[in-house]
C-alpha cells in the first residue's frame, strides 16, 4: 500500500508526468482530457485532416510539389508562345504583298511616216528597230530590218536578219545611208571586211552610244549554223559623214571599194 501511495504521489507530480508521457498516456495531459486524435491520423501527420490544407500528393516534399506546380503553367506558357510565333509568322507572310515584276517602260510607237518609209524600203513585213537622232548629227534616222522569226530550224541566239537599212530624212525625203543584204554597202560602195561570197543571213547586234551614236555589228551566218566568225563593226564616221566599217580592233575606219569581185544579188 505504501508503494501504491508513492506511485500516486509521483503521478500527481508534473515533472513525473512529463517523464511518463507516452503514446498511451494522453489521458494524463493537463488539457482537461481532450483527445488529440482529432489532430492526428494513421500516418502520424498532424496536418492530414486540417480543413483547407493542400492535398497530400502536393505535400510529398516542400520542393517537389512546388516544382510540379511551376512546371505545369510553364509548359503551357511555352506552348502558347510557340503557337503565337507560328501564327504570327504565317500572318506576316500572308499580309506581305507579293513582289511585283518591275514594269518595263513602254516602247514609243513608231511614227506613221517612218513606218511607211520602212515598208517602201524593205516591204510590209519589215520591223523598225530604232529611230531618232541615231548618228548624233541632229538628223532623224531609222533602222529597219527583215527579221527571221524564231522556229525549230532557227534556234540561233540573237536577232537573225536577211536585210537591214539605215535611212536618213534629208529635206523631207528618206534616203538610204547603209544597206545590208548579201553584202555591206553605203553610198560609196562596198564596205571593208565584207565577205566576197554572198551572205544570206546575218546576226545583228546594235546599241546606242551617247557620244558616238548608233553602233552596228554584223556577223555573217552560213545556212542554219553559226560560222563563229568575228562580227563586222559599222559605225557613223563624223569625218566622212557616212557609215563605215572598222578594223578588227574597232578603232579605225576602213575605206569602201567601188566594186566587188563576183558580186551577186539573189535577194532583190
């Protein structure tokens, strides 16, 4: 009995109660005997049943849950941003106007007077290639040619012609200054470098020089094949006031010949 009284006395001692507190002695706490089971769970976590607490799968660790919560909106934001960039690029391409081909300036119409004079010289099928102050001498001229149309049998590069004439308006009348048919000729005779054999087709190249005027280059052709010979340059010579051919350096004018051995005319 004395031992029992000692035990009871010890149990009433607050220090002794702290030493004896254990899982099974919650009834001895000085809180009026209120059960702590309302704050605990089988897992031992005191927040497992708290009202308003986060779900348990987000409470696996302070870093894991926060990382997952941040990862979901981050992935969603990146997806939306990528879609916006794609749609923005498509929209920019759709709104961007298509490049338009550079409009070429319309060639001036050939005056009727020049057209009639060209037809009288080379026929109604002739084409006026250039007109105006071609020689840069203050007088009106035109360049007309019989152009061979492109066909499967005529696939040579450049402008292929059979006849060419340069005419000048002198006192209201059109006069020939240069003629190219089987040979190259001007008012004085046959131009230097003209082939002795008759030529039935030429490749014509021409350009306008701001100072020297019209510059013509004639390359004789043999049948439907290219002869690969150097072109004959014909320019306006201001010293003699007529079109003359040049040497192979294209620096010196050549004199004409009044006659040509075995000259024939098959196109007239």
